[in-house]
C-alpha cells in the first residue's frame, strides 16, 4: 500500500476547504473547524477514508476491471492524465461527453474512427485526399483526440470511477450511478457526498492536493498489478516444479525397470536354440499332460499254410457223359 501520511496531506494542503459561506451542510461530519472564513477538513478522517478508497481500488484491479480517472478542470486535468497513463487506466481530462458510459457503443464507434484517422495520418494516406477533405479530416482528428484519447484502450465500461470535483463532474457521476458503477471521489466542503460510494474528504482545488491524491490512486493500481504478476509467476513456477517432480518419478520408475531387465543375464535366444536341438519343449504352466494316442492293431502275418487251410474248396466238375 502507498505510504499515506498526515505530513504529506498537510504539506499538500489537502485540509483546506471552501469559504464558510460556500459549503454543503452534508459535509459537516468531515469538517474539523473554521479558520478565517475557511473550513478546515478533518485530516484524521481524510487519512482513514483514503485508505478505505485505496483498499477498494485494489479489489477492482484484482478482479481485472478498469478504473476510469475523471477530472476536467484546469487544476486537475494534467494530473489526471499523467497518472492515468502511468498506471495504464482510461481517463477523461478534457470534456465529459454525454453518454460516455450510458451510450458506450457510440463512443466505441468514434474511438474506431479516431484510430482510423491516426493510421491515415501516420501512413501518409491522408495526403492523397483533396486539400479541403484533408483539412476536414485533420480537424476531426484533433477534436476526437482531445475528447477520446484517454478512452482508446477501454473495451468495456469500467469497474470503478475515480473523480476529482464531483460538483463539476456531475454528469459523469450520474452516468456511473445509473449503471451501478462505484465512484471513489475527492469531495470538498462545497460538494454533495450522497451519490459517492467512497468519499475522500479533501481539497479538490489546489494543484498539489489533487496531484497527491491522483498519485496515491495510481501507485495503488500499479502495486496491485505488480503483486498479481508476481503471484502469477509463483503459480507458474509451482506448476513447473510439480511437472518436474512427476517427470522425475516417471524417469526413476523407467530406470528401475531397465535395471531389472539388465540384471537378468539369461540368454533367452541360446536357451531357445538348445531346446530346439534337444527336441525338448519348454513346459508350460497349467498345461494338461499330453496322453499318448492309442496304438493301432497291426494285422498278423499270414503264412502260406494258413492261406491254404482257409482257401475254399473248389467243386469238382465232372465232364458230361461220364
């Protein structure tokens, strides 16, 4: 978490509010006292609510959502733009276009047009057009750049909005409320805090005070992004170690099997050849013993005498007339 100290708040003039005749009674709980016609904001509460706002932004970033920085007045626009770019978040620092959130599809189409014109300018294609069209396109490019430059990388509505001067940025706050987008804002003594989800009571007019608040929010976002990257690297490293352990175990098992095979020095090929030469076959387990086939009865040798005995007697044929 960024170092937020009472000393830094005092040195930046965060405690100075508006004149006592220009105040909103709803801000009374956040006022410490009045000095020389100016309200002094209670910095104890500023410190506490700033830390709460920082913690809330962390959850938004951790959920992978964007934080839109909004501040269009002279004292805030430069700090809003610089810090939003530094932490990689969208911003509106020139003018809030009606429907920026509630009619976001139209805004996206204008952003596409901005990209198209930028590409034409970068490649020199715009020079091929007639002078009148070329001037018209460059005028359109400047206008779109001023109004939409900070939204080029925003593909969807943000998860949160950080605002400097909610009174001036009333339309932005209304659109966020309508869509249920939480608002974190620096609220001065002349503002209405009712529609703000996370109030940070403080000076929204002094350049140093605004710069400090914007820096705190940007530092928070950057730190959370870095922490998430480290966690991701640790998780990847852990997975790689687990995979390495599994691979090592598999290699060890394969090595044991290979060692067991190498330790068995029986020459199976030689045994097989010897068995073939000897006519012996290996005895198979659970094999039934082979039974010898029944011997066929060979016919007994027949002698000549036997043939004569067994030969049938031929009948004697007498000649006719005998």
